[in-house]
């Protein structure tokens, strides 16, 4: 009985791990396609639009931050970490680094 439970848990954990890896690869491919493009293209794209936040990169360029609140059940959230009234969630961030000419030169992804 214990061997069956361990086997089932192992299968579940492996399936979860493979799903997470596939999600990260898709995110990486999507983000990488923007490298070399002007930020105005990102702003005009229906999926992206204007960023949630913009900050300076310290090199004369900008950091464009797109935050999305991911609700894992419960109430709407307003801060990170997100835990309120029995609900759980997190903030997913997609970050583009833009040089002084407005060209995206790298990116980061935080959260799935």
C-alpha cells in the first residue's frame, strides 16, 4: 500500500515538474522574441500595451514592468505576497530592459 502511494506521489510530482518546465520554456520563447524590437511595438501590441510600471535602468534606458495578479482562489489581492481572507495568489512580472534608443535588449520573468 505504501509503495503504491509513493509511486502515485512520484508520478504527480514528475507531471507537475514537466508542466512547469514547459511553461517556463514557452515564457522564455515569448519574451525572447521581443529582444531587438523598439518599445513602441510592445506598447502597441494587444497582449502587452503600456507597462504597469516604468523605472530607470541606471544606464540611460528604462525597465518596463508588466505585473499581473494571479489569483489561486479566494478574494482579490492588492499586495505581495498575496494572502487575504482565505485566498491565495501572487504577482507575475514580465520585465523588459530597454536601451536609451528604445530598443529591448534583455528581459526577466518572475512567477509562472
